């Protein structure tokens, strides 16, 4: 059966099935995008994170540091007891400094292997209980800076609101 030539000026109807397929694919893509922008890290079970109205989100998580009531943990490994950090007079926590310097060296080597420059210092996200003493937080932050992690971000519970 020979094909009929198309007449110009005729209005063709759209195929509803094809349009539904396209819309379904777009919807699935958008849902996956929203899901991918979810939480960057999971909060430690024994912490109550402070609330924040800031809408800024860290770009990447390279190192996680948790300070709970008993331990200071780096990537889930116990490094030093929190009460020994509170009792020392020095700002530099030696055990934490040794682990952070090792992690920073690993990060530098990985960046150089990818051909990226290592300017600006390392990134660390600190999870603190909202009832943690300022003295402990200050010593942990000072140790992070001394070890080469100068971009320190704090994990918080994001609540609705505008950035101030």
C-alpha cells in the first residue's frame, strides 16, 4: 500500500501517549534532583544540633568531626575524650591534631592526583551538641585551623526562614 503524500495546511493531532511519556520522564528527573539535594550528612544519634534559619548549604563534605558528651570523633573513630579536652590549658589538642594532619595530608595527595590546586585549606564539618561548652568548641576549632582545615562549617538543624 503506497504512502499517502502529506498535504500542507492540515493540522495533525498530538499523540497523547507520547506527551504523557515525556511528562513522566521529566517528573521522575525532577524528583531525583530534589532527592539528591537532601541531607549531606547524618547527625550523630546522641547529639542535639542547634537550630538555624540560614539557608546556606556546604558544597561538599570532606571530613566529619563529632564532639559529643564523651568523645571527639573524626570520621566515626574515637580520638580523644571530651573531658580531657575541657581540662587541658593548651588550645591545641595533640591527639586530635595528629589525626587531622594525617587526614589533611591524604586530602592534599588526592587533590594533587586529580590535578587540582591545594589552595584555601581543607573543609571540615563539625557536629556539636547545642549544650557543649564554648571552651571545648574553641579548642577543637583552633586545632582544626592549626592542622590545615581552615574552612570550618557547623552542622545545624535547618528550620524555615530567611538568611540574615
